[in-house]
C-alpha cells in the first residue's frame, strides 16, 4: 500500500514517485502533451531573451532611460512617478549654492583620492564656479520667467477639468512644450559645466594611475530615476537569465510581470493622453502564465527542485500534505 504522503500528493493512476517539493507542478508536467510543453518552453525562453537583451543594452549604453518614460506618465499614479524623476524641472541645477556645495565635497574627495595639490584643485573648482555664476546671471530674466511658468503649470495640473477637456489638455501640452524648450536652453550649458569640472579634476589626478572619480549629482533623492536606472539593468538581466535557465521561474516571472504592470500603471489604460501599453500588458500576462504553470519544469533547472528537496529533506511517511 502506498504511503499516506504519496496518496495525498499523487492520483492513483500515476505510478511514479511523488516528490513533495512541488507535486502540483510534477503532475501537470506529466499530463501536458509534448507540443504544449514545447510552447511553454518557447514562451519562457523568448521572454527571458527579451529581458536579458534589454538589460545588456542598458549596460552597454548607460544613458538615462527611466526619467523620459516617467515624466510623460498619465493617470492616478502620475504625480508619484513624476516626483521620482531626478531634477525633473532642473531647479537643483539652477541653484548655485547647492552646486558649489557638491563641487567642494568633490574637490576634497579628489585631493584624498589622487593626492591632488589643493591649490590646483581649488583653482579648477573656482574656474567652473565662475562659469556657472556667469551663466546664471546672464540668463537671470529667462530663469525667472521659467520658474513662473513652472508655477503656472503646477497650478493648472491641480485643475482636473483641464485634463478632461481636449482644448484645455492641448493648452497644458503647449505650456509643457514651452517649458521643455526653456529648460533645455538653460540646463544644457550647466550640464556641460558639470561634465567639464568632473573631466578636469580627473585629468589632473589620474596621471598617477588612480581610477577616475564620478561627480555626484545635485538634488538626488533616495529612490529617484538615477537609482532606478541602476536597479533595472541588473533586474532585467537577472530575470532574463533565470527564465532562460528555468530556475526559480515562478519568482522571476512574478517579478517581471509586476515590473511590466508598473509600466502599464504609468500610462494608465484609457486615461486621456496615455500612450498604448498593450505590448507590456500582453507580456505581463504571458509571464503570469509562466508562473501559474511552473514553466521551469520543462527543460529547466526547476525540474530538479522536487527530487533534490526530497533527497535533501525527505518527507516522513504518514505526514499530511
């Protein structure tokens, strides 16, 4: 007579050992016809390749990518997502004192890291501080006009009626476009000054063979788009590799599906002005299928999980499931 644990785990017509690791998955694997198992395998590997390639591309070309998507978010989650965009309006970079504070800290770090002459480091910083000051003073009127435009935009954003009427929504878009043009004009030279300062400090110090330093950005938050950019590229690669290998498939598929659902939430379906998110939604649902069916059981390392667990931690006979 079969042990109680076997009779609980497996139906009577299945004459194979019942591994308590994940009995439901083992039973479903035995009942699936070959073409269905192959379809799940193909779906798992295809999605895994997609995630892996996306992650690798982010490593090869480490330019910001999250901010551009979040800044155009639509729907009830838009305010939260937009608040996570690093220096969305450039106000931190337009703050001269905040920039000087970051530069002074970077100067001291460079002196300790490179053994840089303090006078030379101070001279480099002073040169760039003068450049920043000249740019801000020469564009003072434009900066004032830009900040007033931001106030007007934020005031309009609180008026829900402006987001529901086409004419008012288009007016909001026009205001945002004008602000974007002004933002580019004001911030592009500032970004160049920051990049020049970082380059000049490293050029003065790397002659001794030390690794270059990265200049911290002003206005950073704990979880902003700069941090999210770093997390996502590792996330994409890890989820992709796990799906391809069929290892911890349920966890990887649920994590990937949750990530895609978050993208869909940033462009809330049927919300006025939202971009189409059908591709992301379809892939998110497909990953739920992978999780529900335990697709790693088919030509994946999850196939070994049940036997290994039973070998490592055998179940006592007579124990209820």
